[in-house]
């Protein structure tokens, strides 16, 4: 199971093609749209999110509400494209100075300069249009399909904000995923702690006032993964490593932690590892879940707890120094519009990116052509390992 995305930030549309989803999985536009809408929300987002409402069109691979087993193609149109047709059109353009105006000023913290050097683009728009986090909408669409598959298999994935600008939320760790998601979705910053919520919103307001930006930590929580998904036998089959790679591939994500994460470096082993127990109804379980649901590159059957850290958005109203690639003169990089904090939205992106990796691992492990057969195999496996 794999997917590719295509599309520029101000181009005609974003396209996602997913291959490997089994046939006979019920799938509706609305299930994907719900995810896209969630990505666009969150306190601290800029104007573009208010202008545009992402809606998906399924253009292949689904018929009468069910997947066909063929590649699924998803398209998100850019309603604003009419204003960008001259700048972003695919055909050669006349020698009109206005349209030909190039971007020669790379923004610190973005792909602009490295990407320009690599692909020989002296108009840095050719880089920034694709490196923009707009592409994460296409990734959320792919993840939304993955979430539908997981959901049908009894695997639920959710996300919330742990931390913004050093303000750390605390909450009752015994809460179920459903409880966490209900609270998060009602919070403007998608956090589970009312007191921290207010402080986070104040911090976002303050950053905006100062023309600055702030980052944070988001957490993805997963219930229902059977044990033994992933593998220890080869480096590229370890599920935690695949998840880490996919999380860091999200724009502005700089690190991942599983369970207690880096805190493990500061504790003795007896305070890190989770003791094993067994009960007739539950099968094997861990008495604690400090390792966040992974041992040996495989799931343990405990909830997955995965944190991702997002750096502050690099486009700032408060200018940073850079160098014009045409004149080689220094300049202060200022901008027309930007979010001051996209951490709540980034949590939605991470949730979907993780969901895709989990679905991919399930598809590798269980027969994946015909969904009812897959479900039967997953149910049988759950029963087998409970009594192992
Ligand atoms: C949901 C989301 C929204 C983002 N919005 C912006 C934005 O408005 N302005 C900006 O400069 N960067 C934004 N970013 C981050 C940049 O896309 C990212 O920092 C840049 O592409 C460079 O990649 P890197 O930080 O992974 O090295 C956003 C990231 C995410 C995940």
C-alpha cells in the first residue's frame, strides 16, 4: 500500500493516488472531507484557511460507496486558482513583466534556497509552491482513507496538542481515546487541559502581536492495534521506525517520541520497561505503557502513544535576515501573510500520517485484496494471540 501526492500550493488542484486499499471497503467523500475540515481549523491559523474550504472529489477507485481494489484517486480543487492562472498556468507565457516577476529572496527556515540550488530554479516560486505545507491536505486525504480502513478493523486513531510554546498540558492519562478526542475537538487549540488552553491561546495572541511564531508538541493516540504488527527481522520493517520517518516528513516536524520518549534516557530501566501480564478476557497486556505500545519494532497491543515536535513556522512578520540570489545583497525577509501557530492543525496532519503507516502495516500482515476476508483474518489473529 502506498500513495503519491501532486500539486502546487496555488496550482489548479492537489491530487492523491492511493494504491493497495482492498476492495469492498465502504468509503464516502464525507469521511475524507471531515478530516480536511479538521486540518483547516485551529486557533492561530491565517486568512487562507478562512477563504478556502477543502473538499475532496473521489475520481477513481470507488463505486457506489465501496472501494474497487483499484487505485483510488482523490482531488482537492483550488477555488482560488482563477486568480493564479497567469502565475501558475502550465503553458508558456508572453513576455509580460508582471507575470514573469520572479522570487529571488529565499526565506530562512524554508526549502527556498536549498531547493533552488538543487533544481536550478532561479525563480524560487518553483520551489516554495511545492514545499509549502499546503501539500499536507493531500496527505490528510490519504490518511482519511486509511482511518476508514482501520476503523472498520476496530483501530481508532486520534490526536491532540500536548504543548505550545513551552506551555505543557496535563490530563488524566487513564482517559480513553474517545474521551480525549471529544475534549480536543471542542478546544480551539485541540488540547485536553482547560487551564493550559487559555495560556496557549494567550501565547498565540502574543506571538501574533510580536510578529513572531511558536511551535509545540502534538500527540497521536491509537487504540485497538493488535500485538505483533510490524517486524523485528529487518530494519525497514520496524513499524516504529516507519512511523518516525513519516512524522518527520511532515513540514516543520523535527522529532518523534514513543511513550515516555527522551525521558527514558534519564530513568533506570526498572522505571522504563513495562511488565507483562495475562488475563483470560484481555490476553497479554503490559501493566504500564511507558514504551508507548512498541517493543522490537512491533506493536505490543497496548495503546500507541506517539509525540511529534513542530518547530515555529518560519515565515515571520518580524523579519529575518537573508540574501537576494540575484543581487547577493542582504535583505530582511518580510511577508504578506502567515499563520502564527499551526500546531493544532499539524496534530491533525500527524494523526493522518500515522494512520496511513498503521494501515500499510496491517495490509502487509493480513490478506488485503478483499476487505471482508482481511477483517476475518484480523479477528482470527486477535483470538489466536490472546491465547498464545
Ligand atoms: C499544518 C502546517 C501549516 C504550516 N503553515 C505554515 C505557514 O503558514 N507559514 C510557514 O512559513 N510555514 C508553515 N508551515 C511549515 C513549513 O511548511 C515548513 O517549515 C517548511 O516547508 C520547511 O520545511 P521544514 O521545516 O520541514 O524544514 C506549516 C506546516 C504545517 C504542518
